C-alpha cells in the first residue's frame, strides 16, 4: 500500500524496519500532534502522488514482512513467476499480494487524475498497463486459488471498464480480454469449487479476508462486464455480508480479524456494496455492525496520531485500508464522530482510494465537527479501551480482550498497550512473524505480551471475561477474568487483571495502574511478566523506579513487589526495536496481588513521583516503600 521505500518515489519516507509499529510513529513527513487538515492538504497530496507515479520508470515493492525490496517493469506484461524463496516454511511466498497493493495504489491515482483533471498522460499510462495484463498466464495464487492479487486487479479493471467508451480502441480489447480471462478462467472455476461447499449459516472461518475479497471484487467486475455470473456472485457476497454483520454482533465473541484486517476486508466489501442496487437496503440492515468499525477505529486511535492504531494483534500500520472504509461509512451514515476522525487524518497517510473519495466530498467535510467526548470506556470486539481524549497529552489504554477465533488475533487477553504523546509507550510487536525462529518467538511466543506467565504456562485460549468496565472523566476502570485463557492451571487457580486510568487533574499528572490478582496458587508459584516499550525511548533506573523519556516527556514505572533494576532490561533476540522489562516474582501467599504503576510527566523529571493510590482501593500493600514520600 504506502510502501516505506524507496523514499524518492514513495509517499512515506521511512527506513527499512518493517513490522515495528514505532517506525510510523517516529519517521516520515507526518506531523506529530492532533491537527485539523487544511483545505489544500488533500489537493496537494494528490498532485504530488500523481506526479510521482507519472515519473516512475519501474515499480519498487517493499515486502515489509521479510524486508525484501523487489523491482518490476512498467508495464508488467507477464505474471512474475520466478521469485526468491521468501519464507522457507512456505511452499511459495505470496509475492503477488504486495505487488497488487502497489499496482492498485498506482492505478487508482492515475485513473483519478484522468477522471478529475483530464490528465491524458495519466490516462495513457493506466490504459497501457492494464492492457498489458492480457499477457498474464493467470491471476490465481501458486496453489490455484483465487486470492488477493486477483481481487485487487479485478477491482481496478472494474473501475476502469465502468466507462469503457472513453478507452482508446487500441487498448480496450486487451483490457476486456484480461478482465474476461480473470473472471472466466480463474474466478469462476474457483468459485464453483470453493463457495459451492459453503452452507448457511456461515461461520467465522467462512469469512476469512482472502476468499471474500476475491469474491466481492470478482462480483464487482462481473457487474461492469454485464456477465451472466453476476447474479450468483452477488448473491453469495450478500450472504457473506449478512453473515459478517450477524457474527459481528455476537454477544460474547464478536467477529473480528483485528484493526488492519477488518479494514482490509471491508475496503473491498464496501466498494462492491457501493455499486449494488440493494445498497440502501443493506446499509440500513447492517448499520449497527458496520458502524461498530468506525467506533473501533476511533477508540483505538493513538493520541496525537489518529492515523495509527493501538498495536493489539496484527495491526500492521503498513495497511491503511481501514481509512477508506472509515471514509465510506462516515459519509454514508453521516456519522459525526467519523467525520471528525476524517478531518484529522493526515493526507500523507491516506491510501489512494480514501484520498480520492475525500477530494470528491471536500465541500461536505469543510464544516468543523466537534471532537468526540473522552472519558467513556468502551468494549470492542478484540479489546477494551480506557482513554481521556485524542490530543497528544491524552492517554489511551487498550487491553486485549477478544474471544474471536480468527488467525490474525493473538493470545493477548489482558495485554495492555498505552498511547501518549504521539507514541505507544507501552507497546506490542503488533504482528506475527511466520518464519520460524527468534523473531516469531518475539511476536507470538511466551514473552510476546504482558499478560502474566504462570509457572511457565502461557495463554493458549481466547477466553477473557469482562467483569467490569466503568468510569468517567475522573477515573476509569476495567476488570477481566483471564483464568480461562490458560490450560493447565491448578483447579483452584484464578487470575484477575485490574486496569485503572486516572487522568490529569489540576495538580497531578495522569497515571495508570495494572494489578494482577492471583487466587488459589501455591506459595512459590513463579509469575513472569514482559513489558515491551517503544523503540528509541531512553531508559534510566532510580530509587526502584524505571524511567523512560523521549527527550520531552517522562514515564515512570514501579511495582509493589520489589524495586526495579537495570538488570531486568533486555532486548529480545527477535525484536526489531522494542526493549523489554522482564520481571520475575514468586508468590509468597494466596491470594496475592502485584500492582504496576505508570506515571506520565508532561516534562523531563528526575525525581520519582508521589502517587496517591488510596482512592483505587487496591487489594495490595501500599507502594510507599518503593517510592519517595
């Protein structure tokens, strides 16, 4: 999508450091701090990107998962089949996926330049490159299945052929040939095999993003071609959308693939829905489920950088598809909070589809919309969120709490991420590495998240129970029972995690408390906790506290169990950036509670803070011994 390299022809000038969420917090032209977009920002970003695409002589694609950058000729007259190994454990790496993202981003910009400004040079480039697709042997994946590349290419062909009368006669036959090949030789045989075996009621695994994206984009193309298969494809897609909406509203395990992949799937689904005759009827029926996406992305937005989401599960900031879905849904439903969100997304981070859509509705977005009111905790499909607001100085606490079964979700129940001052200070790898080894262990292993590891037993189930979610502007609290997430605990064992947010007042700085309450475990039971902190934060240790700073602000951290020491700080061998505070403690009694206190100072300080925890009624001894009076 918005590939971070090479800087000379990219919309984001970022270093080679794929899959570290801090990369996007620290690099690139995006300004820090909450900012209302200027009227000319969209137009300037669009003009600059179109100019870059017109000047491009080859396509460099950054495969951020594995840190490869590969070049492809323009136009790409043959399907690339001779590729490197990628990941040894995979029979064939899905190289076409990232290639199709880059191609679609380019082709959308060229098409919009041709449409909006009558840019004939952009139109010529677009037609020539789409006509070259007639030389591809096929559009399926290595295993013969219709996949993501087929879906993305089908979508662009559909958008272009929607106004076939303007296409040059020298290009139109080849573009139509490529479209018919994709639909008839690749999609329809796969559709007959795959979807014929799917029966209602659909289950979550039937709604995985790959086959559903291929389905809806093919239906979009069949509609433009007036192909006889459109009725069957649309009927199956409508069945899938209704199932997604039903499962999304499940009372105990709402369906989700996480921030990035919900957005990825619904980007294709909502574009298919845009041209459907029954659009308004489906929008009315699906409103609660679809608007839950807007509420999710708003709740998980990083303070000061609303284009970034809290790294819970596979968040992948390289995948901004959710911004396009946010734009469509906010405009379709005239959603006030969504419109405010759109007005504060930086133009340089918008994918081409969102950029073009917002340009088309620029006048409707010029009226200022009041900011959402903070102070109300929210339960989301894969997390609970406490927050004070969306400005840089506000705090976001996102806690993993999803019970869905999809593969992009992690075993991260109770895992806490804290966003403040344009950064995720307490963070998460934000991905799972598929290559076996140390990096995979860092991203999904026993020390990947900050939920307790109990006598070596890690979470293997998504079975968190939300016991309490309360609060207002003065204080917010979440309480989760995490016991069911572990297999093999003593029968009497029980683990509760409490999280409190106490926002800033006139005289005190904000602080967060995370307390683990353990019942029914023997004395001597070992509890291990791994806290990952953002890349390039500076560390120090003083009076039993850990101190982190970004050169302007300070985070202080302490615990009730024992003073913190520099020997607990380590860099996991598989980490691409975050450092880890590794804490080990044995239970001395049952029940017993360990509490962690995070204090946020708006300036650089070198004296640990005094924090009054008595209003929280913590079930632990005072932390007076580990902090100054």
